[in-house]
């Protein structure tokens, strides 16, 4: 039996449509780069690569609900040994929780 963490989206500022990963990435980049503009290009490149990778796996635009540790770990394995990839994902996850894009993860056994 495998346990995965599932993030549920609550993004209250996206109304009447499915919350996509790209919306959260755009908002994250806008907020982070206001404080650290020198990170923009590197963060944007990594997050865009991650979104494109997920999109190819899912064959459609990526809903934020698909942003699970299973997909994240798969992408990080591909990025290894790039330490910035893990840092960006960690910072992005903290942002998602802090700004109420997602709720705290819940463990689910499958």
C-alpha cells in the first residue's frame, strides 16, 4: 500500500472555472519577483518546465489538484542534480498554502 499526499484546491480568487497550475504559477512569479526580481528568469524557467512536463503526462492543461507529491517527485527526479528545482518547488508549495491556493495536504492510502 502506498501513501500519497493530496492537495485540495480552494483558490477563492478563481471563480467559475477549474483552477489550473498555470494560474498559481503566474501569481507566484508576480509575488516572488516583486521581492526578489533576480529570481524571475530561473524560477519561471523551472516552473514552466514542470508545468509542461505535467501537461505532457496528463495530455491536457494541468489542474492545480494534479499537483501531487507523486508528480512532483517524478519531475524532481528528472531535474536531479539541480538543487534549485527542489528549492523552487518547496517555495512554491509554501506560497500555495500561505495564499490559500491549496489546503494543507492530507495523507491518503492507495
